[in-house]
């Protein structure tokens, strides 16, 4: 039988492991159908495990929703990508420029998949504005590197 602390350790492990597994498939240049399904399953599982943790914060959920938005954009599912990108933005605290930049990055990708170039450009602009406010230059560079992959 799981104790609360054992449950927290288990969910902590699987939240991170599933997030990383999804990221492995996100990074693939050529994904098979099996890779795509595994990526989607892992991203949903990561968020589910975060929700089970007693120490889960809105920021944790925002990151999970951001990853789902990225996955759905890669799968060309604009509506779901937009939905999760907006949820990520909603849950990201005002002063968190790093995660706000990435939430707008996710929405920009969704709008790009949907063919909404004006909305995509708006969210890219907002993402860049937040990236410019990130104190850690390494983090800001990581955001900009991701933004540069959106066309």
C-alpha cells in the first residue's frame, strides 16, 4: 500500500520521466505514427502525474499544458494546441517571463498550424517581448532559439 510520501515520490518520478519521454519524441526530426502516439501519451501522463502531487502548483500545470500544446501543434491539431497554449498562459503567473514567453510560443505554433498568420505574428511578438525581460541570458537564449523554429 502506498503512503502519501511514497505516492508523492512515485508521482514525482513519473511526472518527470513522462515529460522527458515526450520531449525525446518532440525532438525527433522524423516521427513515426508510433512515436507520435507515444509522445502524446507521455505528455498527457506527465500532466496527470503532476495533478496527483500534493505540491503541484499552477506553474507546474502551466508547463504541462505548454508541453501538450507543443505536442498537439506537432500533430497538426490546431484547436487542441491553442486550447492547451491558452491554458498554459492562463496559469502562468504575471511575473514569470520565461513561462509566459513559452505560453505565447505555444499559442503562436497553434495559430501557425491553423493558418492564422496574423495571430501567430502577434503571439511571436509577445513571446519575444517576454524573452527580452528574462534576467538569465541562457534562459532567454533558449526561448529565442525555440521562437526561431516557428515559421
